């Protein structure tokens, strides 16, 4: 624990955490290439609340933005109901093409993501800026802490947990900053999933 009775809390753990996260995020951004960005986009899975744009080349009436409903579906002319939840953009594009081509031979269908409101994680507790964080498209625990502004001097850095799932399916994933700082048990730095809650006590 970082808080000791009758002692002014040290800011060093926070400084070290902020520095480590900053190095990781900055380094990752600096080394990112267009190919990596494309690969990341390909692995993104759609969620309710996300907005996509669907267009059929040469068909002005078949170019529109669609909001994925809470049931994980959307409706599109000539294709009817399409399930989008937990599917990649490429999967949805393939299904739309298959459904539309019997009516418009050789139709060229394009699907792109225009709004990422569905995939979110939450960081709460002893962080500078608690709240929702978009998973765009994938971030891990350290990156989430960075986006939340880092931890406060009073944070128990070795008792951080990630709550995953709901109800009886809920799991607790533990995150000890000291382990990560020393390069141990790096599997704790999991990639966050939609709905995850990072709790910093």
C-alpha cells in the first residue's frame, strides 16, 4: 500500500506509472504503420451503439449511415435484418454483398465504421479522470490508466482489478503494477473488452 499513517503520500509510484505508460503509448504510436492500423481495424468487432456507413457503388439510394441497435442488429434495404454484434466490418460487408447481389448483380458494397460508441471500458477510483474510455480498437490496462490521466498519489497500485462480465458471469482480473514495472506476470496487462471496469482502489 502506498498510504502510510502520519506520512505524506509519495508521488513517486504515480510518476513512475505515468512515465512507463507514456513511454509505452508514445513508443507504440511512433512505431505504428498504416499496415498495423489496417490490421487493428480488421480485428475490431462491432457493438450496439456503433455507427457504420454502408454504400453500394453507383446506387445513391443505397448509401446511408446505420446505427447498430441494442439487439446488435441493423436493417438495410434489399438485405433486411443484419446481425452486427461481435462481428468484424469485413464479415458484415460480405453478408450484405451476398444478400444484395441476387437483386443487383456485381454490386460493390462498402462498409466503414463512422462512430465508436459501442465498445467502451470504464476506469474508476483513484485516477485523475475517471470515466468511459473508447476501445479504439484495442487498449490494455496500462493504456487505459494513461487515458484516465494516471493514478492519484493515494492509489493502491498493486490492488487494481478489472471486472469483466455481468451477474454470475462476472470475473475479477487482478493487476499489480509492481509486477509490470519489473517485467513480471505481464499477462496481467490484459487487453480490455467491451464493458470492462478497471477499479483503482
